[in-house]
C-alpha cells in the first residue's frame, strides 16, 4: 500500500517486458566483453610466459658459452705451457737426451725420399733409379714445363 492509502499499480509485467530484451542484450554484451578481455589476458600471459622461458634458455646458453670459453682458454694455456721449449728440453733431459754436438747423416742407397739441401737450396726429387740431386736449372726447367702445360690447357683453339 502506498502512503496515502492507495494501492500501487502492478506494472512490473509491462516494465519487464519492455526491459527484458534490453537486459538480455546487455547481459550478452557484458558476457562478450568479459570473453574478449579474458582472451586478450590469456594471450598476453601465454606470450609473457613463452618470452620468460626463452629468456631463461638464452641465459643458460650464455652461461654455457662462458663456461666453454673458459675451458677453451684453460686448454689453450695448458697446451702452450706443455709445448714450451723449456719444458720440452727439461723432459728430454729427464729421458736422457742431450744436445747434439756433431751432426751425422746416414745415407741409404736407393731410398726414395724428398730431401732439401739447406746449403745449396736445391731439392732432391724422388727417382725410380738411383737418387740424383736436382740442380736449380733442372727445377726451373721442370717448372717451365708445368707452366707450358697449363698455358696450353687454358688456351682455346681459334679457327
């Protein structure tokens, strides 16, 4: 009952009919907005998670690279230390080797070997027969023959 004693008219059915489709449309719009915001949030979080995982993996790879570089530097240092002339000389002396005071060469007949004569600057070329020393002139002739062969090979015939 109203304040002045008159009954309130029952308009709720007409009002709900009028507001009913509007309320349903508003609810669908709100639901769609929540769905879009949720989808955007899910996409953002999945991308952020993937990026964080990638950054962590890159950090692990950088650390591994640093460790390998450190190990490589240590191995390079060890090789240089072990291959030093002083260390090799000490090791040779421990094994009983001594510096050579006089050099002796052993000549083996018919041994096909490429030998360089340091004093004359000539080379012995492998031979099928007895070993012969090549003179600078013979080496120059041999090289000239190679050059001529190459020149003939690259030239084309012209009619």
